[in-house]
C-alpha cells in the first residue's frame, strides 16, 4: 500500500512540474573547436623537440595541400600511439616516411 502511495505521489509531482519539459529531447552539444592536424600530431605524439614541431607542421601542410593523404597520416598516427611507448613521435615519423615512400611521396 505504501508503495502505491509513493508512486502516486511521484506521478502527481511529475504532472505538477510538467512532463513535457522532462520528455523533451536532449539538445545537441555545442560543437567544440576542432584542433588542426598539426596540433593533434604534436599533442598526441608528445612532440618535444623543435624539429618534431616543425615536422608536424610540414606533415599538416602537405595534407592540406593534397600532396600527402590524410588517411596515411591517420593510420601512422594510430599505429604509433598503439605501440604503448612513452614517446611515440619517432615511431610515427619513421612509419610515415616508409609508407609515404611506398606511394612516391618524400616528406
């Protein structure tokens, strides 16, 4: 009996507050500003030397110019991060240069 009273009280409160506001669809999140490719490479690969920052900028510029496929960069990025090492940047650089050379692109 007490359970029915609690449920009835809850339903009465919902009706008093207004169920349409509770049933309204969630509003879509405000889009965040996406980071550009160079910043993603620098942060995700833990770049720390000036040459590495310059390399990430050069890779991003080549992608933007359409010289280097973004998918190639993304797969090298993912592979280097999956290595589980503390400092993945050298792995990224080496694998990207090998893969790019296979399709005739020099970085």
